[in-house]
């Protein structure tokens, strides 16, 4: 049986167009109809035209039809497992699903997981906490935010835990991993199944200059986490991973401050091969640090979403450069391209390999 978890939230909207349905009118805003079909519904009795838009209707909005009770509905076919942003357009007004429970930016979220892909859905298990934390950054001279996941039972734990820093890609922020990446649900499920070592996971905001990111992470965020949580304070108990732009930032940490972490995971990323001057400068730098890096780093992993990944060629060239420079590394790839589909699987498969 397929499982469907719907996540969304309300923003202010025109209640003359959309509102909670009255007693006697049942509105299931999203419903798994089986075989990759998902229905979307919204109660808007006074609306003239309603469409569903977002990731599943990115290019062409999907027209909805109204029934006698004032409920508008459409059905999407061929929906693959994943987390999707969606919203309703009601007579030209962008409207968040008023029946659901969570959103990112101005989109509601659909968490769709057929049988066999339940690793990122909400299950009836002990759950950890996901929290937004604020800290002062000397690197940017501003107050910055990160998201932190702690495992179920953390509040009563007395032992120190290691820390895994997990960075989003371009276009997202520190809320991207827990929302579109379903990171907290993946981690909850892994931990409940005994596959994940006890750890806390910190999701920084990576929107800044690459060099500033290194300074902010290493000199401000890491000290903040280590002064706030009961965690180890040595490189052996720190890991860093980033996807796409976050992978570039992770590579920058390797070049400038590799001693801060002992495990590195680069997801769908690599230096731009079409910029030979910068690429060669980076290669020269990693050749210098390779001996010291290999002495302390326990894990260096590159992974990509197959040849269809837009970062594939850059990743291939970067992996080749690291190997030729003498780095000990692991490489893998799988289907999914440059999407959250790929990165959710990356988190599921790679997080359990840390801190063993």
C-alpha cells in the first residue's frame, strides 16, 4: 500500500476566494490515487478560474474543475517519489493550501512516497527535534541562522555527540534540507532503525561568498554549536557535506581549512572545468595539501546523479584531479540527475557511514 504524507501551511489569503470548507463538505487537499496518480483539491466556491502550479506543473499550469460543493480538483499522473512544491492560483492570486501543515517560502509541500521509498516519510517512531538557531557571525558582521537536528532522546543524553554539517545548494537556504530534502525524517528513520550513529546534524545557510562561508563556518558556526550543544570539539568528530554550490563551498573548506573536519562528502559538485585558470589554480593547491590531508581525513566521498547530472562533467574532472594529486577517495553515482531525488538518497546512504 502506498503511503502519502502531505506537508503544507497557510499564508494570509483572500478568504472570499478560498476558505476552510463548511461542515458537511469534506476536502482532502491531496490524495494518493495509486499508480503514480495524485489528486489536488481546494475549496474555493466563489472562484472563477483555479489552477495548480509548482514543481509538478512547472511549465504549464494545470486547470482544475469545480464540483457542486465548490471544491476544485485536478489529477496529476506519473508522479515519481519525492517532495514537491505546489500552490493554487485562484483568479490570479497565489494561494497556499489552507488544509495542509507545512510550507517552504510561498509553496506548500507534497511528500509522495510509494512503497519501497518510505525512508523519507513521517513514521510512527520516536522523533528527534529540528530547530532554527541564530548566532552572530564575525565573518559577515550579522546575525545568521542555521537549522539543527538532534536525535530522539537527545535531551536526556549525557554523552557527547559528533556533529555532521550539511550544506544546501544554490537557490535554497538552511531550510532546504529539512523541507525539500526531508533530512530530519530521513535521519529520524535511520536512527530508529539503528542504522545511524548518535549525532547532531547542522544545516548552515550557505548564501555568501565562498571564502566568507569558510570563515563563517569554521570560526563562527562551529564554535557556536560546540558552545551550545554537548558535542565533541575535535576534527575526528566533525563531518562536512554540501550539494552543488554547497559542494563547491565544501571543496573550498578542504583547500583552506581541511584540518577542521575529518570526513568530507561532496554531492553533485566539482570545480568548473570551463574555467581552466581557476581550475588549475585549485589543482595546484590540492597538490600542496594532499600529504597533510591524507594523514588525518578518514573519509572523502564524491557522488553524482549520473551522466544526466548537470554537474557531472565538472565532478568527473574534479575527481580525476584529486586522484592524480594522491587523495584517497570514494566515488559513486546513481540515477536522479541534479535533483533532491538524488540528494535524499545520498543522505540516506552516506550518513550511516559517518563516525563509525
